[in-house]
């Protein structure tokens, strides 16, 4: 197997031409920062940062990569920008990523998540330089039957709400393009990756647990929690990003055997209810941090959902680096140091370095 050893990975990525969609978002900004730190030549395409503040602006990521503000619903723009960049590797993260927003804007959610993915894959077809494509979907792509065991990569796609079903449809698109257009030895290799609930510093999205908690704490008011018993496979944002990069390396070096769907999530005993998360955050943050129950009626969200990551463990040798309590400690530390005035770019690079150090020490 020709994928680089852990200590050689930064050198492997140095000079690689990488096209990232969604580079201004939470995960995309962390990914772009990681890649630029490893010396990759990154071109990003995304809408303007979706929040104010944003990790993209605060970490000055636009100064470190080639950044284009554009919409993946614009097929010709996607094709033109990819042709100009001539990437070897494409990492597709751009999405409408919020369940509750999908109820307000279902057509936009489908146009972005489904047709946006079609546009990216069509641009790949028109760009001969591409060897490796990693398309990010979601753990919510599976038909959720509220069962107690994790979903495997070969379980049926589905989804109750518009967001979840759009991600199931996105997976079907990826599989169709892989089988129809990327099925020759010289074709780009395309994998889809599905991660659990991703959390970390630098997320300011609305209607997401950790940002809601931190906003309330910073404003000295109680955070309102709508479903404390809902369980999720929580993981630090750097966990799946590291896994996406590893899959991209295998696709590039080892071929179509890796062009499949992949699950990445926390260990089973880190699948915790929302109430556990908020209690730990209250304890870590200190001061007058507190929470209360939202008594208003809520739209449907999956109550129980987890992923089976046996394939990634067996074939990739992958396992999480940071357990949940360590993840929550790192989030509070990052957030409080930012509030104390530390430069977000330096702070975030140090976080990546710490994660890689802990990964190497496992």
C-alpha cells in the first residue's frame, strides 16, 4: 500500500492541487486551514461565510488559499473554476447543512445538496487532472428506523426531513455517477463520506447545539435545550477531516477499491444525549453557565442515530483520536482563549498541531 505513513503525510500533500467546495463554512474552513498548513495548493469555491463571526475570516483563510465566492447551483461557474484550478483532488463539502432550515427552505436544500453535487461531479468529468474525489454527505443519509445499533455503509438511504432525504438522494447521485461515468481504470475515483454530529470551536451556525450553548454562556443567559434525551455520535471537527484526507490519499494512490461509502463517528460509549453535553459544557465553562428546557413544540428530528464504523477501523485502521470529554474540553478552551484575544488563525493552527500530536501518540 502506497499511502504515506503518518509522519510523511504533510510532505505528501505539499504542492498537491486541491479544490474544496464549501471552504468558507465551519468544516470547510478547518479543512482549508489544515491543507494550507501542510502546503497544499488549495482553491476554494463557496458562498460567502454563512455566519458573522466566521472562522474563515477570523483565521484569515482567504489569504492562504485561492478563494472564490460562488454558488454550486451555478453549473457553469463550478465547471469554469475547476477547469482553471486543474485540481488533482476534489473535496466536496458545500451544502445546506441544517435540518431546521430545510423545513423552511426545502427546494433550496435540494437544489444545493443534490443538484450542487451533480454540478461538482459533472465538473470533475470535464477536468482530466482530477484523480481523487471525496464527497461529504451526512450520517442522516440513512433511512432512520430509530434502532439501537449503528448504520452500516450498505444500509438503505432515506430520511424523514428535507435535509436528511436530500443527503440520501445525494448518496444515490454519487453512486450513479461512480457506476455510470467513473467506472474505467483511468477515471477519477469517487468516495462518499458520512460523519456524525461534528462539533468544535469556530462554529457559529444557528440551531446547532454547541454554538447555541456558547452564545448563551457568553451572554450570561441560560441556553434553551429542546430535546435533552436525543442521542448523537458526537465528534470533534478534526476527526472526520483527518479521515477525509486519508480516504483522498487512498483514492489517489491505491485506486477504485476505495471508491465507496465510508462512515466515521465516535466510539459507541461517546454516543451521548444532548443533556450530557450541556451538563458537561456548564461544568467546563464555569461562572453562571446554565440551561433550561424549551417547552415549545418542535419539528421532527431523529431521536436516536449512530454509525457503525467497522469498515473504517478494519480497512483504514482508523479510530477517533479525541474522546468526547476531551473534545468538549478543547471546544471550551478554544472559545475562551479566542474571547481573551488570541489570534484565531494561530489558535486554530495550534489546535490542529495538538490533534496531530495526539493522533501520532495513540
